[in-house]
C-alpha cells in the first residue's frame, strides 16, 4: 500500500464503521475510533467482549469504512479497507497498551471495557464510491 494510506487511516478526529459477520453470514456493523494502522499492511483495534469480537472468532474477515464530507454534499471522501484478522490477544502488552490508550482518550470506564487487541492484515482497499479512480484519488 502506501504511507498516504496509513496517514489517512490514522487521521484524527475520525470515526469509521467496522463490519463483520458470523459463520452464518449474519452481519454486524459498529462505529469505532480506535483502529490504528501500524504500517501499510497492518491494522490493530481494541475490542470489548462484544458481537464484533464474537463474529471475528467465527469469521476473520472484516471491512472498516471511513467517511468524511468533501467540498459539497455530493463529494464525500472515504475508503473501504478490507481486512483479515491474523491475531487476537486477550492478555499481554498489546492489550495493556490498548487499555491505556482508550482510557486516556475515552475515559477509564471505556478502558476497562477493553478485552482484546485484534490485529488485521489489509487485503484490499477501495474508494468509498468506486468509479475506477483508485483509492488514492478518494482521500
């Protein structure tokens, strides 16, 4: 991928929607501000013991969608980042770091809700609205 993808992904403030599905194909979507791209192929996210985590344990594929307004109401910018879970840790340094980061940004109660640090590999990136322009021209 590229450095511009990592910079765009990690830009703050921003929210995105993480979509997952269980092995039966039942979809769940939830908004998250915590996912961080640690290099151009790897994303980490802090999760509670919730539907998103349960789905990922059954089906490791997910999509994180970032949207932001452009110059007009018709010019929304954003990306769809397709990912596959490669690791799920429920204890250790990554979980402790995620709890600390969430506590600092969202408060101690939010930090205490963190149960897992999940790592994804990026499989594909597409524009929010794909007209063949490539994702680079959509951010």
